[in-house]
């Protein structure tokens, strides 16, 4: 009997490869309830995404416990991000080499075991090594979870499935620092790694029982694949240098540092050489030729900017509340929690809308809402902001995100054959993670530089010859003397109070400027959203125009 298109993947005359892939995806169905599979793979992905941020607040405790400096302890974060970022883009190749289910299980085993090893690590060097292993294991969990969802659900139902995945990708980083702080304060920093063990073991058992590879994944598994050693080396060089540069750039004054300049050269040389090599190599580890599809390029660009926006606001709000308003980590986390709850409500709504409304219209609305939210934050953020007002600002910042994550991910699959789902997921998640790193570095740099600029202008208004300054200092000194302080010390304290006020106001203005930059960036993306290709929501087949 001749192979059918669904089984062989061969397109009969008059049919496109994308159409055959969609037909194949429509015919194959998993043996178990797709939503049960979705919950299981999302649970594994949630655990991994949580680990990208949960350790942040525990770094001082780790440094003190392991006899290291605070600067040295930051390598606990950097090592994880570097190894994670290297595995993400090659996860499609690894899934083809081992089989997707087998690769997913291998990643989960590595991640869970290395979490245990991180928890019992006796030294800083040991925990950095184990975090590298954890990042290697975690790097495959996100893209494989998304690829499994893409193949488990037919195209008209992917929106809701990606909404569930979006909850893990967006909410996990939000609750990570708060959860990490609570665990560290009440137990020990080692438990931020130990909590992965029961979740990982349960996920392993359920994935082994429930998840299965579709026919096209089984057909590709181990089919004459060769290891591209040059590609792996170039990718490791380029991505590793990029992540270290982004993590250490502001700390080392960016290109004023020879170390950062060297990393920038290595990043450019490594990544450019990697793209050229992979484009012409017969068995590439990353399918860079997917970027010949302009819609895929646009979707990846938008998911990159989404990563910037998500982590920029995620870093800025708690940092402002803790450094300028005196909030504890727990109180700052509570401000963020309202945004997480809003996303929990909106994600399923957007999932339903994605089956009725074109993805590009949802994306355009999301960018517009995000731009407005960032603009509102810039206009209303000040040193007198209340807990309630800060919580409302956070709601405004995240509202648009719900309308971006699901539709952009859906748009990235338009016109793509089903057998490319693992590669698509790997590249999309890679771009979002790199965007997250860029966003974190960008806002910390902007805040530091703009604070210096505003401090110069504000300091010009508090020079000795200003009558208003003299009256303010006189009034402050009098109040301090009335409280029992001697006159000389009161005068010194009055000057210190004015200086701290100038610094606080300059820093607040820097946050305002940064929110305005984010608002402008989102506005630009609103216009570009209409460049995304039209899709036909609610139908099983995506026919190329």
C-alpha cells in the first residue's frame, strides 16, 4: 500500500508541505486527554522558569554561607542563564536526535538531580557547576513543553493550550523572587532548590505515562543525524559571551571595560559565524533557514521585545519599591501579585479569543495596551505613591502582556510544517529568554545613567547661593535642634537630608524616563504588529497565501 500523506509526510501533487503537515496534525491524536498532558508539561516548564528568578534574593545568604563575596555569588545566576541559553536554540536538533519524549525526560532528570546537588553543594564552585548542569537540563523543558502542546492540540485549539503555557512563562518569574525570599527567611536558601525534587519526580512519572511522540517525530528520531561540532562551538562562544556581557555590563561600566569589550567582540564574531555556518551546513543543529519565512522573523522579533518588556517592568517595580520606598521583599512581591492574578484571569480569555480573532489584531491591541500602561506608570510614579496605587500601576503594566504571549506564539507556527514544531519552539523561547536578559541589563543601565544626569540638573538648584535652599536648611536645622540635637550636628544632618532628597528625586525621574522609553518601544511594536501574516482562526489548516 502506498504511504498516505499523513504517515509518510510526502506531499501529493497540488498540496503544499505546510498543508500536509496540518492534515497530519489533524489526524493524529494522543491516547490521553490533551488537557491532562498540557497540565503535566506546563508543570515541568513552570518549575524551570521559576528557577530563573527564585535564587535572586538568596544570593547574599549563599555568599555568607559559602564564604564568598556578593560579586562572586552572582555567578550562581549567570552560570544558569548561560547554559540555559545555549541549549534552547539546539533543543529542536536534540529532540530529533533522541526523540522528543525521551529528550524531555532526560532534561527533567538532569534538572531534578542537579537541583538536589545545588541544595547540598558545599562550596561556591560546586554550586556554580551544578547550576550549569541545571541550566542544561532546564534549557530543553520550555521549548519541548511548547512543542508538545503544539502537536497535542489541533491548530484551532492551540490558543487555550498556549494560554496555559503562558501562565508558566509569565507568572513564574513574577512569583519567583517573593517565593525565594519567603523560603530563605523562614528556612534556608538550600530549600529553593529542594522544592524542585517532589515536583520533578511527579512530573517524570506522569510524562512517562501520558506523553507520546507523534508519528512525524518518531520518523525523524535519530535519522542519520550528525553532530555539528563547529556549530556547537560557535553557538557556545557567541551565546555564552553575550549572556556574561549582559549580566556584568553595568557592573563593569560597559564598553569602558576591556573585559566587556572583549565579550562584545566574541559575541559578534561567534554569532555571525554561527549563522553563516549553520545556513550552509547540511545537518545544522539550529535551523536558521526557518528565518527565510518573514512571518517567523516578525514573530521572533516581537517575542524578543516581549521578553524585554516583561522583565523590564518585573525588575523595575520591586527595585523602586524596595530601594526608594523602603518596602520589604515580601511587600514588593505583594504589589506584583495583583498583576499575576490578572494574567491568570486574562490568559484563558485570550486563548478563547485567539480562535475567533486574527492573531495580529490581538497582538496590535496588546502592544497598544502595554504602551498605555507604561505611559501611565511614567506619569504617576513618584515618591508618594501608595501601596494601592503601586498595585494599580502593576495591573496597567501587565494587562497588555496577556494579549501578546499567546497570539505571538500562535503566529510563529503559521506556515510551518508540524515536524518543525520543536525547532520553532526552541527558537521562540530562545529569543524570549535573550530578550529578558537584554531587558534586565537595559533598565538597570538606563536607571543608573539617567539618575546621574538628573542629579547634575537637580544639584544645580541646591547650591549655596539659592535663597530657597537656605530657608529649607534653616527650617530643617531648627526642627532637628528642637528634637534635642546640638546645633552643629543638626546643620550637618540637614545638609545630608537635602542630599538624600536630591538623590531620591533624581532616581525617581530616572525610573520615569525608563518607563517612557518602554512606552515608546511598545508603540513602535503596535505599528509593526500589522506586518504579521493573516491567519484563519478556528480552522484546522493554515493554507499559505
